[in-house]
């Protein structure tokens, strides 16, 4: 039988706090999802929107944005927060860049976000595949904005250079959490390595594309971090040249991932968003349902703080 208790005024099931009302009142509207999901599932392409059960997929689809998961659906790492399966991936599909570009065109998207599983089995971590997909999308959709959300490529800065040279509007690499929680949340990651990837992307992107280029990173909150730790990470990201920050609530995908330690109230996100913006970010998205690609289409339109 489930074990219930009372903690901080909220019911707790087996040590895991129940979803607060500011989370549960947000419902995915199936009608908004149907057309986009049908189009995606008519191909062999994967999206993080579906694979990771993102709570914002109706919002993003309605704005003509989708996040495509490149290089298969099997990851070489096993992060504590992620529901994507881990194991030995299959070889790359050489047709995937063109197939992704054609699907983006057919869906009539305004903005495409490209991410991937970690592919530590590949010499370049999949950087050439990212670059090929960006170029393929641009050939068929010259006006489309493209954001990449990359792994850390094991710190290979030549791999970072390949991706940046292909011309994404935004280079995103998530720090995910504070350094003290890396051993459980992101055990194969290294905080200094993440900062080095972001700093190199900023340096190269600024040299090649000037003010049109953006860098981005984000954290999940509610895993046991403290506010001083979060703000210290924010300072490090600003020092690495990051333009855009996302702060969102960690939501446990299934019972096999790390439990939520705390649900932050929307007011806490507002306060953290303001404090982070004051440190020097161009744009901060903060809110319980904010995710890495939230409002990606606004990259050239918004400066300041957005609360969701």
C-alpha cells in the first residue's frame, strides 16, 4: 500500500511530493497536438516533445516550433533525470539530415530545435551530423531559425566548432543542475567541461556571426539545490558569455528517475528570474513549465524576463 505523510503542507506519496495545483492545472490540449503529432509519426523521426513527455508541446506546436531528437533514441549515458533509454546505439542514419529538413518543411515550422542523445561512441560525438542537419534545413528553408541543444561532446572543442560553423541562430548546452548534484543527476557530465563548451561556442559564434548569434543554457530546479548554488551557476554562465537562461521545475518522467525534492512556487521562479537577469543575461525564462526550447522562436524578439 502507498505510504502517505504530510510535509510542508502538501501530501507526500512514498517520499515524493504530489504535484501542486500550479502544475496540475496546466493541461495539454489534445486537439492542438493532433496535427503535429500525426505529421511527426508519419516519419521515423523522433522529437523530444514526445520522447521526454514535455509539458509544453502544445504551446510550442501552436507556435510552429518542434524539437527533433537526432541520432536515434538510445543514449550512451544514464542521467538520473532522463527517461530516454540508455544502452548501445545503432549506427547513424546518413539520410536523417535530409529527412529532417523535408519534415520541417512539410510541417510548415517557423523554428526548428535540434538536439540529440549523447553519442559518446562516435569520434566527434555526432557534431558532423548536427552540422549536416543544420545545412540541410537551411537549404530547403532559408528563412528558418535553427537552435541546437547539444551534448558536451566530451569537451571536444573542434566538435563545437563544427556545429557553430554550420550557422545555428542559437547554440544551447544545458548545465542542468548545480555542481554538487552532478554525481546523481548528471554523473557522466563535468561542470567545467560544460562551461568550456559554452564559452567556445560564444567565442566562435561571435567571430562568425556577430550579434545575430546567441548562446543559451538552463537548469532544472527542485532536485535539492540551494538558491546560492543556483546564483553561483548563473554567474559562471554569464562569465562564459551565455545570453539566454532557462529555469524550470524538474518533473519526474517516471518512477525510475530521481524524485522531486521540492516544487518551487511560481513566485520563487519570478524572484529567481529577476535575480538572474540582474547578473547580466540578455533574456531569462523562468517558470514551473519552462523547458530548454521554451519560446525558442522568440530568440531575436525578446529581451528581459519571461515568466511561464
